[in-house]
C-alpha cells in the first residue's frame, strides 16, 4: 500500500497563514482558529482523494465568514500547486460554508467540506 501524504498536515500548512489551524481543539485554544478533519474519501493505489471538513471558530459571525471564505479560496485554488512538498492535483468544494453550532455558545462557527486529490510520496 502506498504511503500517502497526511492530509491534516497539508491543510494545517495551507491554512495556518489565514488562522491557526489544528487537527483537534485544545482546551486553551484561542479564537480564531480552524479545525481540519478527514471525514471520508477513497484511494486507488495511485491517488488519494480525501474528503475533509474545515470548521472555523471565531468571535463573531462576520469574522468566521471572512476566515471561512479565505480558507475556501486557498483550498479551491490549490490544485496543481505544491504544499509542503506535496503536489495537489485537484481541490474542490463539496458543501459551501454554513453556520454550525459551536461547543461554546459564545463562539461562532462556520463549516465547509472539500475534496482534494494527490498521489503517494
């Protein structure tokens, strides 16, 4: 089985210039931040096609929307680019940003789903 790049590491490198991006929220995590999770996808021994969710947490709805939109642009423009030495073949949005309940009711959260495509290292 091929060793595919870690999609979480790719997304963290890609999105951290926009806002702190992590795989899992820490108790002391300061707003704003993104949480990235692989939620599906398949591979065919040549190409991995992970489906990922990006949750954006912020102080206000406007800030969450602005960060979510910047992340959407960065992800959807990443096809045919190198990120941490990995060539992303394609990237597309599956579901656009939408409001979602946050664990802390004073936080604002936007969530969106994307699919990327890249090959084994």
